């Protein structure tokens, strides 16, 4: 795990309800990359350009810190 991920998890641990362990009762999750609505949003908001390169966590942080015009 990288530093930024550990830092954010550390911040979440300040909240009593946060639990970083897997939840066996939670439903499975899988990305659906080929959904037409996702493609529309990617183009409309230039998500690929804004997210930039790097690993998924870096892309998420880039999207979170993007300033809106």
C-alpha cells in the first residue's frame, strides 16, 4: 500500500464507524467499464485526462482534487 492510501485510512479511523477489515456480508463489487453512461461521462468531463497516469489510487486523488470551473 502506498503512503497516501495509508494516510487516508488513518484519517478514517478517527471515526468510530470505520472498519478497514473486509465485510463478509457486503455484496461483491465489480467495475463495468463498458457501460454507455460511463463512456458519456468520461467524454463530457474529460475524466481520463483529469485522472492522469499512475495507479488507481493516484487517479482517484487527481479526480478528487480537480477544481471545477
